[in-house]
């Protein structure tokens, strides 16, 4: 048995952090994807290869079986983590509670999904290799794309969902019911990595396209205008888990001050959704873009107020504004990535000089297309050769 899957990263247009506290977020998938290959083996081992984060691990099945007595097998409850299993896995991997180490988080989420799916039967011997085009830990949903790929491949390997790819297909997607299963298992992976995720990132990784997310409810936005977006990675490292916890502390400390800010972010997401919808039903005017730009500016100020800005993100906003372009952070902030809205009439020479100015600040910067498909199964022919070469190295 062999399964090859991929899931996209995401950009949040509006609503990051507020969405954790029950407000609306608008998010869109990117054309940057994470790829995962799972191979059933007869080695009696479970191996995981994560070259993006330089992590390679193998365990004997006999070692992993020791975890099973602590796994109670009530697997229908997927909205919460099995605290006993998490504790046991932390001991097994040797991670303290507060440890946020990149490789430990990735290993823990893999082992959690693996044990919770296979723990009540025979543990299979397999090798999983992951490669991503997304920067890790930079606000583009790398953790969600990783968790969605793990969930899809392991659910397939367990037989809980079918492999949708037919002999003659290059790519295939699962039916709605299977996507819901993938999304809920991926949410568990996100809980391990994020602590308290809203679920918006794994929803975009699962369904792709643009969606509105509110309190776990996912509404795909099918009629959206084509937006041109510049992505900038400030390369300032940050952890979503730490930033989400920091925002929660601030809300607890200043509830009456922070609540109106979150309400305002909610109103920004709703206004943006309305404008985007108008742009598909009436001729697009400069005024539509003026409003989208103002919403970006207001939200960026709010994100600074809730404590998730960074001087490098201020630099991004300043450098792009000097060219008449508007930017905000995307994802958890504290560094990582920002988005810049390009107007249809923005000349390519302006884009090029902006990109150069941002690169001169030490940032990575590229124009991206948005709205790509959610989680997919692939035939090897439909995956870029360089990606296949990396996955097949292990
Ligand atoms: N390609 C990958 N291989 C292995 N682990 C990965 C990969 N991509 C992400 N991860 C895991 O996800 C963690 C980063 O998640 P984090 O939520 O902090 O950032 P993000 O998802 O990129 O940004 P955001 O949540 O703001 O969109 C890494 O520390 C690692 O554990
Ligand atoms: C910061 C946050 O709102 C988005 C991270 O991409 C966290 C979440 O929703 O889980
Ligand atoms: Mg994440």
C-alpha cells in the first residue's frame, strides 16, 4: 500500500486571533502545498522523515505497543485530545509540557494521529515522508497542511476512508463525509501544535478555496473575485502556540478593552466579505479596492493593539505603502508573513520594485495565486519531479 497526498497552505485575509475567540475569519488557500508519501512496509518499524525540519525518526512496533495500554480507545470524541495519551506520548518522546520545539511538535502530532487511529487493532509498519513548499512556522498554515496530510494518509491506510484515486486519474478528492473525517483528525494534530486552534487553518487545508469560518462553521465562498496578492516572509521566527496564548492573556487582563477590538475585527471580516461579494455581482470599481485597502490598514492596527505585531511587519507596511500598496500580517503574526493587496491596475514595474525593496530588507517576497484545491490524493505523475525525488529519498 502506498498513498501520496498533498494539502495547501493558507493566508488569512481577516480575522486571525479573533477567530479563536468566536469571531469571523476569511481565509484562502495558497498554491504552495505540503506533500506526504506513506508506504506500508514489512520492517516492523514506523519511520517518519521530515526533511524541512531536519527530523528523521524510527520506532520499533514493539516500542509503540507499550503506549497502547494507556490508550483508552474512545476514538469518537475528536474535538478534544485524549489527555492520557498526550501525557504518555510526551514521556515517550521526552518532551516537557512547555516545550515548543519544532521537531517534537511534529512528531507528537504524527504519533497522536497514528496511535489514535490504529491503537485499538494491529499497529501497521510504515514509512511516512513529508516535504513542503511552505515556509515552516511563518503564518501560512504549515502546521495545518502537515496535519491534514497526516490525517488523510493515515485514515486511508487504516481503511476508515477509501483512496479516491482511480487508475486513470492524476489527482482525486474525497467525498464531503470523508473530508469531514480528515478535517477532524487534522484538528487534533493542530491542537498538539497550536494548543488552542480555531480550526480555520485545517479547514482551508481540507477544503481549499476561500472560506468564511465562524465558531467551527465553515462556509465556502464560491463567488469571489480574482485577487492579486504579494506574500512577504519577514523570516522572523515565531510560534503560533505562544502568540495565541499571549492574546488570551491580554484578553483576560483587559476584557473590556479587548472585546471591542475583537468585535471590530469581526466587523472588518464581514465588511470584506460583503465587498468581495459585490465585486462578483457588479462591475469592479476603484472604490471596492479603496475599501479593501482601508480594511487591511485598520486590521493591521488592531493586530498591533492585541500584541501580535513586530517591527519587521511594520517595515513591510511602510515599504509597501511607499509604493501605494497596503499590507497586513497574516496568520499568527509576531513576525512570519504578511500579505499585500495588489490592485488590478498595479503596474508590474511597481510590483517588481516593491519586491526588490522588500528583498533589500532581508525578506522573501513573491506574488502568489490563491484559491487552489484542498487535500488531494495524487498519482506520482501529478507531482513535480523535484518533490517526488525528495519524498523517494527515504
Ligand atoms: N513540512 C513540515 N514538516 C514537519 N513539520 C512541520 C512541517 N510544517 C509544519 N510543521 C510543524 O508545524 C509547526 C509550525 O506550526 P505553527 O502553527 O507555529 O506555524 P504555521 O502553521 O506555519 O503558521 P500559522 O499557524 O500562523 O499559519 C512546526 O514547528 C512543525 O512542528
Ligand atoms: C492565529 C490563528 O487565528 C490563525 C493562525 O493561522 C490561530 C487559529 O485560528 O487557530
Ligand atoms: Mg499553524
